[in-house]
């Protein structure tokens, strides 16, 4: 199991290097694919993954990423159009709810709307971060705050974990592990900052600020991880999917990144303004 998980992790890192290295349309297309699979996994929890309601949400996510590929950016001047699009999207969902009543339950309607925001919109911030002036380097902070933090938390928790952080929800996670994850994210950010300092054109104070922000990002990534676990517990499922051997589904591997990506984006925007 560990060997399978390790090999899958290596493949994921290689794919991340390729897609982020090229950036642009390739990265947007990649994040779009991941978002569609993640939405499918989430909607399957609510037993609506192949319904008309879910299909409308898939089309909305696809249209959103196609717009990104065509150089439209809602966080850099396209907010008015985006808000209008969200209003139309919500109206479509409510229309399906009303005119097919009682086919769908209220929780499915809310899950449909939530799925687009939670998966497609939040993950698109990986693309937005890559598009920043120094995004080729800054985007890796998202991985540091999610996968890096998770790895450090796991190692420290295994070695020193004694006090349970969320005993009912996730008995294996410890406070010591959480502290190790946060510190690990900060140290990895410092390493990234100083190794690529000349390429990133950042000062020491900016690197320290990014490291502090990564600590916060690492802490928030744990919230994302636990939130995804809570949904699984509520619906008595072990994993969201089986796409990634040893890890589960897209949401099992990207749950912390989903919630971390927007934090890192705005951290970079304001810290390096």
C-alpha cells in the first residue's frame, strides 16, 4: 500500500511540474479536468452525479475554464461578468429544482451550487497564482501549504503525536503533527524563497512574510482536509474515488489544496504588491 501510494505521489509531482512549468492554457485545461472529476466525485456522494442537475454544473465549470483559456480573468477585472454568470447559474439550478419537483431534494440543490464553488472555482486559483508576475515560483507555495504541510504533519505526528486534534473526526491526527505541518510549510517556503530569491526578485522581509503566510496556509489546509473527511463521515464513505491508486479520488488528494489555493493567491498579491 505504501509503495503504491509513493509511486502515485511521484507521478502526481511529475505531472504538477509539467503542467505548472508550461502554465497558460495547458494548466487551465488540466485544472478544468481535475475540477470536473472532483465535482463528479462530490455529486456521487449526493447520488446525483449523472443527473440533469449535475450536467448543468459540469457545463458551467467547463464554460468557466474555457473562458480562462480564452484569457478571461475574473479576479483581474472580470468580476462584474462573473457575478452575473453566477446569478444565471443559480437561476438555472433553481429552475431545474422547481420544474422537476420533487425529483431533487433541497440538499442536492445546495450541493450542486456548492460543488461548483468548492471544486471548480477554488481550484482555479492555482491557475491564477501561476499567472502572476512571478507565478512560476509562487504557485509552488500552494503545494508547500497543502502537500508539503500534510507530509510534514504525518511524519511529526508519527514520531511525536500524543494529543488528538480532532478525536471524533480523525483520530490519527495529532496537535503535534499539526504544529509540525505548519512549521514544515514555513521552513519549505523559506527554502524555496532563498534558493530562488534572485529569480523571484524578493527581499528577505518579503520571504519572511511569505513564510508566515504559508504557516497560516498550512493551518487552513488542515481545515480543508478535515472538512472533506467530515463529508465522507456524514455519508459513510471511505474515499471519494479510486482514480489515484493509494490515495483515492481527486478530492481525497486535492482536498487541502482546494481551500489553500485562494489563500496563497491573495497572500502573494498583497505581500508582494
